[in-house]
C-alpha cells in the first residue's frame, strides 16, 4: 500500500503512480499494488494540481517468502577434518543464514554453506536457520564425527590351511572411501585395495601368522591407522 503526502494540501490534485515493474499506472492518493516477483523497484508518484506539478520516487525492496528449506552435510566425517553443511531453499531472497553446529559454535553468514572442524568425536545436531525481513525457517541436520580407526577384523581364531579365507575389516566412517593395504605374514605379496574392506587369501602351511592392515583415510591421505591380528592356521584332520 502506498500513500502520497503533498503539501500544503492534498485536495484538487491528480496522482499518477508507476511501480517500476512494467505494470499499468494507477491513480489516487492511496493505492495498493502486488508485485509478482522479488527485487528492487523504483516507485514514483507524479502530482498535478493544474497550476504546478512535481514527482517523488522511493526505492522499494520486495522480499520473497522463505519456503522449502533443506540441508545436508558431508557426515560422517573424521575428527579434526572439515564438516561441511550445505543448505538450500525452494524460494526466498536476501537471506541471513545461522548455523548452530551443536557444539556451542554459532555462525551467521550470507552464504548457505558452512565448514566446521569438531574437536571431539560424537553425534551432533546442526540447526540451520534462514531469515529475511518477511519470513524465517529452520531445519535440523544430524552429523557424525568419528575417530579414524579399524574397529575389528574377521574372522578371528583359527582357519584351515590350503583353504581360501575371506578377511573383512570393520572401520569407522565411510569404508568405501579408504585405502586398504594387507600383509599376510607368510611371505606372500602384499595386496592393496581401494574402497574394499575385504580380501581373500590362502595359507599354504599351518602355523601362526601376523595379519597386518594399514588403513589410509579417503578424506585426509596423511591420516593412517594400523591394525593386526594373529591368525592361527591348522591342517584339516585326515585320519583318526
């Protein structure tokens, strides 16, 4: 709604309004106009009392209401590595973003993304808020921060000689992103696999072997974790 205030008197005056969006002009001291899109528009009113005329203009910022706010993260992420939270809007402009990271850190920015390094492992809830002059919205994102490590290796215990054995490593984070370097302790060549935590191997003779795994992070190549198991290899019973 717009209203003109001419001096010294508002009577006997003709008003012409232009709203800066290509819409037809309107007449009257008080007018109402609906903008079809957001943006900055120059609104002008021309006044004429047949003796004199003049024009006044004002800049109007039209906001779009915030709608359909979503967010996602790069979780799970390694401890001390950047966790990136990315937000997206279906509609809305001139947004102020607030990222409450769940560990006490709060960021306010004009961009819909934030990178943060957690100093403690754990599960966090990130609150993402979008706000402008006419509306606001918020959403929650779950973030998992883990210590890079090999949790366990299977199978454990004894295996049979001259039999193909499938070994599997259980690791923290995204197993398909890591590099696995296996050493079987029996003099056979080492094996390296990208993104696959399983390996197959046949021990030819019975004994006790040191199965060693070096794990390299897919996020930070400098981050490595070592793990080993003693593998007991026994022959099958053939006669009793």
